[in-house]
C-alpha cells in the first residue's frame, strides 16, 4: 500500500491529531532552535550564552515569548490598521502550512490506526510547498507598506526582492530532483532515495544551489540584508511590537525549519536511516524514523548557525548579482545536463557514453571558469608605477564658464 493510499484512509480525528502534533513540533522546535542558536554562537564567540532561566537556560526562549506577549501592543497612527494586523498572521500561517506534505516518519501506529506522520500526500507536493512559501512574501511586503513609515517600506521591498530572487534559484535546483525521481510527490521522492543513493550525492550541484538559496530566502546571515541596522534600522518589522513582532520572529524560525525539512526530504533520504543502519527504523514501532528526521533537520539548522557565526554580511548588489548571474544560470545548465543524462540512461546508452558526456561537460565548465579567472586577474592588474588610475568623472555644472576662483 502506498503512502497516498494509507493517508487517504485516515479518519478526520486522526488528521486533526496529526495537525496538532505537527503544530506542537514546530513551536517546540522553534523554542529549542532559538536556545540552541544562542548557546552555539556563544561557544563560537567565547561567551556564555543564556544560562539563568531554567537548567542551562533552557527556559530562556519561553520567558522571552512571555515577555513579548506582556509588552504594550503599539500600532502607529499612520499605519493601515487592518493590513498591519493581518501581515504577521499571513507570514506565520504560510510557514506552518508548508509542513502539510512533509513526511516525518514511515508507517507507524497512532491510537490503533496505521498511518504516517504526514497530513496529506499530493502528486505535486513540492510545488505546493513553493506556492505556500511564496504567499508568505505578501506578509513581508504588507508589513512594510502598512507601517506608514519609510524604513519599514524600504525593508519590505528589499526583503521581498531577495526572497523572490532566491526562490527562482531554489525552484530550478529542484527540477533536477523531479527528473531523477520521476515524481513531484514528497513521499515518492523519499522512496526513490531509499532504493538508490541519496540525491545529495547524485545531484550534488542541485544540493549546493538549494542550500545557498534556502539561506538567502530565509533572510539569514550572511544574507540578512532586510535587517541591515546601519541602513534600514530594523527592516520591515521596525514598527511592530508585542505579539505581532513575536509572530514574525516565530515565522522566521519556522521557515528555517521548513526549508531544512524540505532539504532533508529531497536530498538526504527523508526519515530513512543512514546507510547500514536501516534496522533502526523498526525501533519504537517505527517512531524511531522521526529521530532520524530530526537529526537531519538539525544538521541543516547547524549550517544556518555556523554561517551566522562566521561570515560577514554581503553588500546588497553583490547578493542580488550572485543570485541572478550565478545561481540561476548554473541551475539552468545543470538541468540540461541532468535531463540529457536521464534520456541517455533510459534509452539504454552505454556507460562509457554517459561517462564521456559527463566528462565533456566538466571539461567545458573548467575551461569557462579558467577563462573567467584570467579575465578577472587582468582587470585587477596593478597600474605601472607613477601612473594614476583613469576613472570617468562627470563634468561639474558651469565649470567651463566660471573659473574656480570666481573670475570670468
């Protein structure tokens, strides 16, 4: 029985229980993620981190949430009140909705019913996730626009441009996965990896592009340009306080967990165990597969923390240039390569032909990259000693008619 058929037989109350479980997992994961990030960054920077509230400071995130809830809820006089209130709800709700098609376990027993910790299985499940996360951009744009202030508006526009740009590269990186798995269903993609090698190995360029894109799409360091304090004060949520600000904070971390869960599903075999440890999937009645899923998600979250603690923030023009002129062209070329290899494989071509084609592509890429490096080195060659650089300087107004000293 396939996962889609199994999930189709769930009664309504089982679906409600699973939805509640997914919501609790997301909220608790957010609380633990905030605490873990603060502790890990403190270790990286030789600091202590939260250690006062609860054992090892474990209750610090919960106390911060309670503190935000008890703060005064301020709405600016110039704000559009209805849109101002709806914006954080849109941003948060869309992040939770993306978990509807993420398979977190294999077949388990839940209150006497055989099911899986997945709300539904759609034939186009991955496209559903991309569509839902795209709607979340409206929460960012509306928050900046409805605040009635210049800096939140600029932060909202900058953040939306950033998210949309890197969603294009992210979507293109997933096309190779669809071609290789032959399906857009999340459960089918997980099953195809269980029978073969993980997609992170077979489709390594897609994996790298996706990891970079998910960091850029979530507005995290070194791509946290929507909250560049020296330029935009605090970004699109500058005017928010109390629970509305807490919702944006929650949406950011739930979105991080969502893209990490999608990366686990598409590239690291989903809830399946590491190679050679498949016997552990039967432990705890199949629930041990959820432990493997969490470990893989935490691996991606550690990458987020590692990048935040080590890399400086990029310039906005560098960031957008990298997305449009590097990631997207590389994704398009990689899609053509994967599609060609897949057709050759399905037509029964010899392995030597496939290897020769792949080797030819590698040589072409290396040649282009070497030529590009040479042109860059020539552009950076130092000028001869005593020669000043010749930069184009526009002429000042009236410089021809009026002398510098004021004479005619």
